[in-house]
């Protein structure tokens, strides 16, 4: 194990993240609010980062070091990102456990919050909260590979471990250029959404969507994060804003590689099997919910379709926005959203959860087993988009799905046993919803952790568990859990 090389590269990532604290410092300087919450972590991050960087002047890493580096990077940036909340000393975020929870929720684009009063933190603190999600959306390590030359060594392995989904699509022969392409598309879509939302404001269609609000909500739309500086989330804005954000959520949950090909005149996005399933599931669940909402709230069909589409897109893409409080919906409608928590977006997107591509492979594998149960001698390879999948990939997908639900069930039991801060027992449905929302990097759930609620009710032990659940979910479980196996350290 080349630990010095691993920590040297970790130092570069920490120092890079520390520099992003300059952005909220500009906001604080403009507003006349304290700079200390950002200046102290900036100095600490740079000093620690430069110290670690000096451990190895010519770092080299292999597969084993890549697992450790990616896993440690997300914990390190979450600790650094929590410091402004604690140092500011305001709101529920000043508690160290709450700050760590909020920071990990931000960087992993989960969107679960322990903030109970949105008027207490300064605008700079709320801006930092939004920015953490945007930085984590396309990946902290992917950003570092795109910017830092030394990270390009072993970059392909690092990206494959951090990128959402079971496969990484290498767009160019050089992994650093691929990382820059992904981040370029990400930045471009963020700017496009900001422009569209700002235009709505100046056209009089979105009075509350100021240019600043357009920017910070674009941060958390394209990252599928869902944080908002407003307690009402997207319910605070006009229907025009909700339509626009719904479209960009769906774009954020699609494979970004398809956008790259489309820009080059290759519209394989129209033939992509995963993309078709992704849009089909969103449309199907929306259609299921429309009559329920029409009947329950006496909504016109267009309004019911908008509300249903927004909530379904938000949950499937694991964004976690809300245009209405779906925790008050009929149980049948809430159950549809609960099921959607386990679907996820596309591979190569900023979305979390299990991912559509894994469900496609899993369903095809089960169908093949049923077919071969009465055609024992048949050979039936699995195909995805016309390409034959190797059996190792199929086994990996099935193992991931089983492991995901195993972690979900065990964690739900622990949350129930831990209860709440009031000493009252935690209802099983609420516990399962909270675990699904944190493990899937979704944020809000149903019941007690609905979109207009928060996670303050949970005791510190449960929040620490959820801190690691968000970490596991962002790293897609295997990358993180492999560190706890004896074989990894004996490799």
C-alpha cells in the first residue's frame, strides 16, 4: 500500500476544495457578514493540503490506493465543508454532528437537512450550502482530475470508482480530457438553466426567481442535490419555474455522455436503451399519480400533471426538490414515490440510488433464469443496447442490488431501535423512508422526513449512521465497503 502517494494526492484535493471557500467569502464581503467562518477553514484546508502534498513529490497509485483515495476524499471534504457551519455559531448547523451531516448531505448531493430556521444563517453560509452540492454533483475527484495534473496518473481508476453507475464511458483516449468534457457539459447546463430562470424573472413569469436565486437553484438542480435557501423549496416559485426545473432535473438524471455525442452530431441518445427506460418510468409513474392528485385536490389535469411530473422527476433523479408537500398525499401516492426512491437516474449522471441500467440488467437476468428453467440446454446471453454483457458484469449488478437492500434493511432496523430525540419510538415506515432517502442520496422522504420537514428529530447516533449512509450511497457501496474487508489490506 503506497500510503504516502495516497495522502499526497488527497492533500491536493483538500487544497483545491479549500480554494472554493473564496466564493462564499465574496458574498460575505458584499453583505458585510463575518468572513471568519470561511477564512479559517480556507487556511486550515490549504495548510493541511500542502503538508500532505509534500509527503510524496512523485505519487503513483494503483487500484488498491484508488479505493482508499476516493473513499477518504469524500470524508475529508465533508469535514472541511462542515467547518463554516460550526464557526458561524448560528442555527442548528452550529452543532458539530449537525454540521457534518449537512456537509456530507451537500457534497453527496443528498439534500437531507438538519436546518430548522432558514432565516438564521447568513446568505454566505446558505450560498456555501448550495455550492457544496454543485461541487459534489459531477464528483470532487473528477473535478480534481480535470484540474490537477498529478491526478491524471491513475485517473481512469479514480473516475470509475467515483462515477455514478456500473460503467464509465471514456469519451477520449485521455482521462483528463474526459473529465474536462463531463465538467464542461455540467457547467454549460448549469449556466443554461440559470439563464432560462433569469429570463423568466425579467419576463414577469417568476417574480421571486432573481438572478441570484436562479444561480443557486441551478447549482442544486444540475447536481440533483435539492438544497434551497428557502424553506418552501420550489413551492415558493411560480408554475413556470417548476416546469423549467422539472425539465432540467430530467436532463441532470440522464447520462452526460449522451449530451457529448449529441453536440457532435451523434444522436445515439434517441436509441439508447437506458435513456428510453428512464423516460418511460418517469412518464409511467407520473400518469399513475395524475388521477390521484386530481381526485384528492380537485386539480385541473394540467396542474395535476405538473405536480406529479415534478415530484416523480425529483425523486427518481434523487434531486429532492418539492413543489408541494407530498408527505400529505394519499398513502397510495406516497407509496409510488417510495418505490421511485429505489429506481435512480442513469449511469454517468449526477443522480443517485440504484440506477436504471442496473434494473434493466437485473430484470433481464431474472427473465433469463425463468426461461432457462424449462430450456436448460439453451444459451441466452444478455444484451444491452445490442451489445452482449459479460457474465461478470451481470453478477456485479445483481450483487450490488442485493447488497443495497441488505444495507437498507439493517440500517432501517438500527434507526428504529435508536428512536428519536424525544425518546419516542420511530415508526418503521418513517425509518425506512429516512434510510432510503439518505442511502439513495435523495434527501426528503415521506412521513416524518417529508419535503417540508428535517432530520433534527434523530439522535446523534442516527445522524452519524446517516452520515455514513450518504457516503456509502455516493460511492455506490462497494467502493467504500471494500475498505472494511481483510482481503483488501492483505492484497
